[in-house]
C-alpha cells in the first residue's frame, strides 16, 4: 500500500479538504497532471496552507475510480515503483 494525500470535495459548494489515503499500487492504471486543480489553487479555492507551487495528479484505478492527489506524476510513480519492489522483492 502507498499513502497519498487526496483532495476531496466536501459538499456541493465546491469546498475542499485534504485527507490521507492508502491505495494498492497494483490497481493504479495511470497518473496524469491535473491542471484544473492548479487553477483552483491559484483561485484560492483549495484548503488554506497549500503552497502556490503545489502540483496535483489524477490517479486512475482499474475499477474506473479517479482521485486527485497532491504531488507530481514523478513523485507518485516513484511511490508506486518503490511499493512494487517491496511487494515482489
């Protein structure tokens, strides 16, 4: 399992909060940058405390689910690679 920081919509008013999630890296099928959330960050619509330089990634799973996480594709891919090495030796 890998731990990621997910950006979650709190309600229909588009208020957001952060939470830590653990995901199985074997179920991740793709990761890509999320320009939409960078724009929201610069519009100050995301939680207070995030630096304006933060980046966001859309993580897609084999079941069709998608989450938005704080980080870069490179960081997420490194976490996946490290976790898989630990699992498979």
